[in-house]
C-alpha cells in the first residue's frame, strides 16, 4: 500500500498511535475494508472480526473474502457466526447479535454519510441533543470524517472488490429510505450536499452535550431524592443519558417524559419501546427487561 489516495484519506482519520493493538469490525463492504486498509497503513496491530448473520446464501463466502484480504495484509482475522432470522426488528436484532460477539472496543467503519443519516433518524425519534450528536463513542469511529464514495474509491485503487449488500436498498429499513430518498431530496431542495451540514451539527451537539453533562454529573436518576429541586429540563437530560445507556440507542422524547413523571412521583411505571420497563418503588427508579414483550418479539 502507499497510494496518494490512501495517504490523503489517512490524514483525515483519527487512529490511535502506531503500534497500538486494535480490533476492527469488517463486514466486507467498502467502508469496513477501507477501515482495515487505513488501520494497517497507520501502523496499528490489527485483528479483523467478521460476523456472519446467515442472512444471504453468499454470507459464508463474504467471510472467506474478508479472511483472505486480512491475510494479504498480514492481519489476524476471526469469522464468527451469529445467525439471525429475517423478520421484524431485523436491524436491531442483528446489531444486538454483533455486540454479543465482537470485542467491546472494536473499531467500526462508520463514515460521514452514516453520521448524517443517524442525525436525521434521531431527530425523527425525538432523541434530543444527545441524539443529534450522532453516532455514539466517536473514539471507535476513526474514519468518521470520510465519505462513503471515498471508501469505495480506496477499495478500487487497492484492487479490492467489496461486498454489495442488497439489504442496503431494502425500503423496509428506515435508514435505507433516509439514505436513498431523504438525503437526495434534501440535496435537491437545498441545492447543496446536506451531509457536511448534518455532520457539523453533530459536532456542535456533541460539544453542547459535553457541557450539559457537567450539569448532571452529580445526579442519580435511580434515586429520586438526588433530583429534588433540580429543574425538569436538567432532569430530562439526565434521564435521556441514563435510558440511552440502558437500551443501547438514543431514547425517544416520549419515553424520557414518562420517566420524568416516574421520577416526580406522578406515575409508578411505564413501558419503554424495545421490550423494557421503568418502575419506581420506595424512592428508587429501576430499569428492567419486560420478559413478556421480549418473549413475544422472539
């Protein structure tokens, strides 16, 4: 490796220092292959991880391709089976399956385009300031400033043939409709590419979230006495962060408002989308999995 494009893109990535041991999630798509190429070029000690969900007849071949690319780069690779069935909540179930088998601090190939899509999706969910800060744990997203078209160009320049997942075109998934319909329409209406604007907003929202985090660092949402006298907007921000941590994705505003009612003693409990519950007893707020709903979803 050593092309001009590789060097150009490398300068816009945020990787740990050379020699650091890292894990990279590699699906075989252009973004994840670019992540692998750039991580190796950065001098990192890389282990590649590929998860096969068994959703396509060619999925095992995709794992073999990732293994071969990793071997050519001198990288250790692991291909893990974590099968999920097609059906409702497929994206969430596949994401949960990956989280169970991948290293906790694995690097992922999310790009600026993914960031823009996430901002829009979280706006539609009513996920507040934290949601519009975009993809969580930015320290695990080293190529977040790159565009999707650039990862494809890099793979082409390095003579790699990425996997084209047909599910990326499936209109069942809201993200795909945002990607393939909403963002192109925004570009047409605005007369400019909206992705840089949305990623800039995510950065600003992230800075604002950091400031607000200082306001809630001494609050304990699970102990209602700790928030007595604290203004509702501050408590709601704390609830948003607490719920997001618990459910693994930005909580919607309706859930946050209902939990605020629990904290203030107006109601005793509520369901949270995704098969969860929040209840109050003896001044304590407790989060739990709603076993009945979870079993029905399975």
